[in-house]
């Protein structure tokens, strides 16, 4: 029996039914309680969020404070230095963007370093798997590709993309992919990014005590920094991962905790950088290690992904995925996990205690992310098998000595994942004349009302997965095509929306398109860093024509209904700065009825950007998005076409010919 964890205070009872709509997680939470084990769900129930902190109206940027302001006295009171509530909120918002952007761009820079070492022949375990993608990316930023060998192109691409991080003047390379009118707006407002290091440093400096005390000026640098992530660091991470590991194409895959196997050595990799998981695939396929597992009495080695690097491998290779952010502790409660390796981002420190309770071997692998008391086996791509092999060997030992009773929820969901922006092109336009024209045409003729990116985290302050699923249900029912990334993709995959058959849940127009093409009404594009794929899809829609001249003209919107991380705020800001209406759920880190709120929720749109929105209710959120899409359709003069969406035979033939 698992020893009961000592907590300072007994947690308040958790209402499991209202904590999660993921049945596997609910089953494991009930088991955790029986076993006396605490998870983030229990800690959230026991810990009330600080109301001042939640509104981001508390400043502790110097030791004259902390200074707390709130809406009641927001304009009658200032901090000791005189900072107003708008300054304090904007500075706190800016720090979230700087930190969230740093996480993505550091990940991207690591991928670029890996790319350089592969090109130079210093890393032999990886190679360029997708030379066509290499040529396309190089071509998109003006690098000559005709009659040149791959190594030459790759070397030039590396040098050019390094500027994404380091350049101190001028525009980052991927600014060339931005639609001209959107770029004009950026230039007008001075937000075209330089290198991410420069922008993050600049923004962090401004938030220091006694520097930028004009919320509008701060927000300009927030946009510039966030864009250095979306069209910079994150986009590099996505494109280099595709070049090195292959561009995703649709693949059938299984998700949920039922992917664990009682008679096999179960290994979970959880985090964000795909290279560790790529090398794990080699380790678990090694005949010597497989034999070692069999000698220990196992039927084999079962490698599964979790969180975002798991979503990356799910999309790219169809590797099974056992759950999203709020299930990372719960999955250990099965007792079936022999080892879990983690790299960076969204790794709860609480995993250490839960792993100890169930005798699971937990390993940190990245120098940036160590956890007190957890064994560290550093992953070094120059010797890429050392760390994964050690994780497998430890997992086999744990399997051999399993003492824990095992309970694996018997729940698995099959679906189609791996819809890169390139594949959307081929799928809708055909292999020989890939194009976004059929997508644009179906939006113009009203079969598809618009497109919504529903992305982001789980948050134990709301019922896990429920807000994602309710929002998406409502959107597709109203003919809005949904594209997804991150933990949101997993929420909908677990709810069974990733099959072509789920088209019956869509409105008539979207259903017709899905049935004709054979696609689900919800398309998964990969991990949270791959939100950059959504930006490229938006740029392609503008380039294809018929839907306006800038991203701000498109009938599209974004949502992160269960967000929790600073990365999510940075992502939200780069979508807003790119021209997209972006609605967040759970809570919004500002005080209502302030100038800063009006700036984010109204003024930015008037300046030619997108704008922020907030609702904790998925149905209201859906209506806000639909209203916005309809507003854009009206401005484009295509609002009447939805009245003529019923297909006749010639319409259907046109779709099929595409
Ligand atoms: Fe207070 Fe100003 Fe110091 Fe912030 S920077 S803690 S508002 S005195
Ligand atoms: S893992 S950032 S909880 S999407 Fe990318 Fe999920 Fe959000 Fe982490």
C-alpha cells in the first residue's frame, strides 16, 4: 500500500466529477485518493488563488513595495513610486510575454543548434529527413535553391535563421512570409521584430522599476517580442523539426491511458523538445534492449508520449499518447509506468512525489530543468543514445521488480492526427496542385463559415477538457472549421472528435466539405510550439486571395479556453498582433474597467491588429467567436453567401475535382 503523503493541512475534498471530464483521469484521481496521494487537482482545491495576484495588480518590482492596487481604488491610488494600475498591469503582462517568449525561442534556438551540428557532421544520429521542406523554407526567405546541393542550402539556411535570435537591427527572416498589408501595419506601429534575444532583453528592461511607465508603449514592445516568438523562435522550432524529423502527414494513432500495457515495460516521455523522444524511438527498437525486457519477463517495451513532445510524436509518427497536462500525475497512479523522462516546460514538481509513491523511475534530462531529489541523466545529442538507453534500462529494472498493484483505465481513442499546414494544402487542393483555393472558396461560398484555432493548456481551476470540448462542439456545429495544437488537441482526441465520422457533429456546410474530402471537422497541427503552423496557414489564406489583404481581414479567430502558462499569453499576443481576435478562458490577468483592459480588448483592433477577448463560459466564447467571424464576413461582402450553402450536383463535382 502506498504511504500517505504528509501535507501541512489536509486538502479540501476534491469533487472529481467536476474536476475533469477525462474519464481515465477521473478513475485515477479516485484511486489516488484511496492511496492517499495528492495531485495538482487536490492542491488547486486546497489553495484559493490570490485575488490581487490573479488580476495582476500587485507589483513587487522593487523593495519599496510590494504595492497592491485593485479596481475599487484603481484611479485614486498609485504605488510608492507613483506607478498607476495600468502601468503595473502592463508590466506584469509584459513579464509574462517575455518569459513565455523566452521558453519557445530557447526551444527554437536549441533546434537550430542541433541543425547546425547535423549539417557540420558533428551529430550523426540525426539527418535531414525532409529535403523538400528544407528547400521550401529556404526559398520562402529568398535563399537560392536551384541546382544547389542540400548541404549548401542547409548551411545558408542556418546562417540566415540564426538572425531570428541574434540580430540587433532590421527585420527577422520570416517577416518575408507575412502578408504585405499586415507587415505594413507592423511597420507603422514599429513592431516588426529584431532578434528574439534583443526583444526579450528590451522588454524585460522596460519592466524594471522606473523605466517604461506608459502602458501603450509597453504594449508596443509586448507585440514586438511576441511576434519574435510566433514568426521567429517558434516558427524556427517547427520548421527545423520538420526538416530534421519529417513534416507530419495524416496518421492514425491512439490516445488515452489505455495505451499503457500491463505486460510490457511502459515508458513515458513528457515535455516539449522532440529530439529526446526521437532518440527514445531508436532505443526501444534496439534488439538488445528488447531482449533485456523479455528476459525480465515483459512482452516488449511500450513507449508513449505525453503533453507536447508527445503531441509532436503523435503527429509526426503516430506514437501513442497517454494524456495532456492535467493527466501527467494521474497517469503515474496507474502503477504501470516503469519510467518517465521529462525535458522542459509544463513539468510539475509534484511529479516527483507521485512518482515516488508509485515507485516509478522519474528522470530529468535537460540542464534547464532539474527537480530537487530527482535523478538527472543529461541528454546530449552528440551521444544521443546514452540517455534514452539509460532510461530504458532503468525501466526494465523497475518492471522486473514491480510491486505496485496496477490499474490501467480501459480507455483508448483512435483518431487521425498530423495535419501540417502543407498537408492542408495537399488535402484540399490535391497532390498535383496543392492550394488553399478550395478552403478559401468554401469560406467564400459559406459552407465553411470561418476558421478557429482552439489551442492551449489545461488548468485545474476549470473542469479538465470540458471547456475545450464544449467550445469546439459549438463551433463545428456552426460550420467553423477548427484547427488545434497542444493540450487542446488531446482533449478533443480523447473526446473522439479526430475521426472523419465526427463530421456528423458539424453543421451542414462543414459536414459536406469534411465528407467530400474525408477529413475530421477538427484538425490537429501538433504541439503548442506549432501554433506557428496556424500563422502560416493564415498567411496562405491571404495570399490565395478573396478574403482580404491582411490577416486582420480573415474570418478567423483563436481561443485558449483552459490556458495556464506564460507561453499561452505570449502566443495570444502574437496572434493578436498578427490580426487575430483571440479569446481566453479561465481568467484574464488584468483588472476590469481600466484603460489597460480597453486597450487590449478594443483599441488594438482599431489600430489594425486583432484584439483580446475573455469568457470563462465555452458557449459564450463560441458566440463571441462566431459573431466576430460574421463581422469579418460582412466586411468582406461574403455574408450573403451563407444563405446559399446548400450544394447542388455541380457544386459537389467542383469540390470533388479539387
Ligand atoms: Fe511599488 Fe513602484 Fe516598486 Fe512596483 S516599482 S513595488 S509599484 S514602488
Ligand atoms: S504542454 S504550454 S499545458 S498546451 Fe505545451 Fe499543454 Fe499549455 Fe503546456
